[in-house]
């Protein structure tokens, strides 16, 4: 019976030490948030880089008809399909790394 009581005492002491260590580890270490000084307001930089007299011009977007864009995309797809078919028919490394004639190349 004495050994059981001694075991319980050791268990409670260990639990108390563990709880104290956990409380110390989770406590905030820095000063409270209210003690920090407020950040100064930063004014935005002027829009011009070197001169105040030059006003940058905004380019006007070009309006292209949708039919022209669809035609360019169809031509590109046809070129890519022809390149794939020629590689499948006669696979070699030269065809694999050849340049395309499509205008949509980066």
C-alpha cells in the first residue's frame, strides 16, 4: 500500500512540474501589443520618375475583329498538327527540336 501511495505522489509531482513547464513555454514573452508605437503614415511616391512635366501616355488597345483572331488560332493549330503528324510518321531528333513557322512562338 505504501508503494502505491508513493507512486501516486511521484505521479502528481511529475504532473505539476509538466504543467508549470507548459505554462512557462506558452506565456507570451514580448511586451503587450498596446505598448508598441504606431507606424508613421507613408506618403505615396509621385507618379513621374524624373520629371514632373512629362505625362506618360497610355496606349490605346487595338480592336481586332474576332474572325481574324479565330483564323490565326486555326492556322496555328493546323501547323502544330502537321508538325506532330510528320514527327509520328518519321520520328527523329531533328524533327523533335526543329523551329516552328507559327507566329505564336515566344
